[in-house]
């Protein structure tokens, strides 16, 4: 299995594809998705940075339902002020995975 994919209901789901879709939303500035595996099934958790304080999880879920198949819709969405980054600006998904376990 590829490192940046997770198995959701028997389908390989790539968080990058979900990020690309979500970044089309006019109120979302940055997004990062990680695959989470629980028991035999997985899901995608999405971390979002938005400048609009009125944007909520339901708005993002609704936007995802408009352009993604049901297995690709993130199960959890977390709004953050920042995302962990390397010195060159790449998002540290490893750190996001570690943070969500705490």
C-alpha cells in the first residue's frame, strides 16, 4: 500500500486528492489530510486553516459532498490557526498524526 493512502470501505483514498478539492473553497486557505486506520477500516481526518471565523465543519462537509465520492469525505475536520511545517514550508503530516494521538 502507498504511504499516503488509506483503505476506506475497500477503496484506496489519497488525502492529497481531498486536499486539492477542499482548497477550491474560497474560505479555506490551507488544508492537510491524513489517513487514519481503525481496526480494519480507515478514514481521512482533515486539518483546515481558514480566515473566515464563520466557516464551520458542516460547511466543509457540505462542500466535500458536492465534489467527492462518499468514501472520500473526511470523517473528522479540525480547524487550526497553523499547521506544522518544515524549514522549507512543507506540511509535516507526521507531526499531525502524532498530535492527534495525544
